[in-house]
């Protein structure tokens, strides 16, 4: 996004605070590829994967949809289109 960063607030810190509050499955990913790999490892047929964010997050959603389609065709599982 085009907003200036808030001093002291980072993605890593946000995930750490989420974990402190009981969201024990919250994880930090340092790259788009790492996000895609994490979701591919966790998502199961019928799951809803929702991406929310600003800036270029739409690119991750697009790449993730393509990767999920490829994974489904390789494993023979049926997923709804992204």
C-alpha cells in the first residue's frame, strides 16, 4: 500500500501478538512464495481461502489460485475454481 509504515509495527510483531492472544496457528511468511506454499500445505478441498490486504495482495491471490488448480489436477482432487 502507499501509506507510510507505522513506527514499531511490523508483520512479525503482529503475528507475535496474535499468537499471544491465542491464535496459535498464526504464522509469518517472508515472501509470496512462502505464503503460497503454506496455504497449499494447509488447505483442503472445500476450504475457503480468503486474501485481504492492500497493495499487491491480489497478485498473491492470483498466483495462489493457479497453484491450487495445478495441485488439484496433479492429485486428482476437485476444487472449486478460485
